């Protein structure tokens, strides 16, 4: 989860805190609009932080099996 520096995680929506489990600080990074980062859409992250105060980075895993 990405939040602005100094955010009190207790102010985040309870359902997000529940969905994500225990949160702990990992590191501080600066992101800029249009910046290219592996597995992070910086424009989407900034937009969500500005609108909601946080951004949850998700991962989609798709498994396809063919029989035969």
C-alpha cells in the first residue's frame, strides 16, 4: 500500500486495513507522474493517493490449463 509520508494508518478505511492484514512501514519512495517503474503505474498511484489518500498495488495472476 502506498500512502503519503506521515499518514497515520489508523485513518485508512477499516475494510482496507482488514483486507491487507497487519501493515508496517517498509520504505519511502518518491514517485513522479509518467515515471516508469516495474509493476507500478505511477499515474494511477498518484491519482488514487490524491483521491483516496492511499493506493493499493495489486497483482493479477492468471492460470490457464489446457486439457488434451
